[in-house]
C-alpha cells in the first residue's frame, strides 16, 4: 500500500515503495450475485432522485471515498456518515443485494474501523453481504473494477473466490 502525491510535479520519476495492502474484510456475511453499479459516495448521493441513478434493486453497490477537501487528505468521516445516511434515507441501501466498499483513501486503522462501523450502522436491519477494504477507487494499489457487469459475493468461499467478476469485460 502506498500513497502517491500526484500533485507534487515529479510524475513517475520518484521510486515507488510497494507494501502489501490490508486484506479484505467481511462486515456482513452472505452470498449474492448481481450487476455491479456505484462509485464515489458523494457522487452517488448527487444522483439520488435523478433519472441518472440506475435501478439498484438486487444489484451490488460499489462504494468508495474520494480525497478530502484538500489534496492528499482523507475524506471526512462525518461527511461519509452524512452521505451514507442520505443513501439510506433515499431507500437505496434497502434495494441492493450486496455492497462492496473500497479501502478509504488515507485512513489509518482507527479511521478505517470507525468508517466500517458506520457502514454497518447504516446497514442495520438489512440482510445483505458487505465486503470492505477492497483496493478500488481512490486507493493505492488500485484495482480497476468494471461497472454494469455480473459479479458474485460469497463470504463462505475460498479467499480468491469471495468477490468474482462473472462475465467478460473486454472483448476483441
């Protein structure tokens, strides 16, 4: 895991030190298949109530956090809590079949634990699998995930089969 300051002006000339990323973590167990939709949490909130928000019924919601108000800073946990509450109040969380949560940018262990607890709190009473800490979004390393593809989540599967893309995403 590495945090690269892309605004420093040195581009890719700085040597990069790579360290292992934290393991993914199940916040809520379960098994589901659905199409993967979602993205950056504040952007999703902006789509609520518009014709541009896809139908999330039974689908897998991908959530990730942006940088904070200043480059190189983490997104405020209070702002994340407010945005998640907006998704819950809009009825979106009750519609989805599961959630994949990206590893929050620049969060330390304490902030990550508070963020994961907040996600669980917002999903209270909703019986869906929730996988957190996935290396996607504003993280480094960054796993690029395609949207609108069929995926599966299975907390009981072997580690490499817990989150699987089930269809081709690039065709010749």
